[in-house]
C-alpha cells in the first residue's frame, strides 16, 4: 500500500519534487520498501535512481524519468498484484 500510495501521489502532483524523492532512511520506507529487493527493483524499472543527499549524505531514490505512462503502468501492476495476493 505504501508503494502504491507514493506512486499515486506522484501521478497527482508530478511537478512537486517532494514526491519524486524517497529517503531510504525513513522508518516507514525502510519497513515497507527498503528491505524488499523486489520493491527496489520495481522502482528502478519505473525510473527511480539511487543518489545520496549532498547535504546529509543519506541514501535516497529519486525519480529521474518523467514518464506518465510508466507511472500508470507501475500503479496498474501494483493494483493487480494486490488484487490477487490479498488474504
């Protein structure tokens, strides 16, 4: 749910850089995404790239690619996966 919510927020406000950056040190992000290699691969596939914050040195993922179709496909894929894998 966290990953899908993040991608939807980017879709709704694509010009805001706040939503296009994911701090990997964030507790919620670490728990929901950072400890799952497939989630990180998924984000890379839709255009997120690893980078370090120059001020703090913290690792982050930043959406470099501005492709609304790819974001839509990512959301659609997660929604379908969730539909079939929910208890």
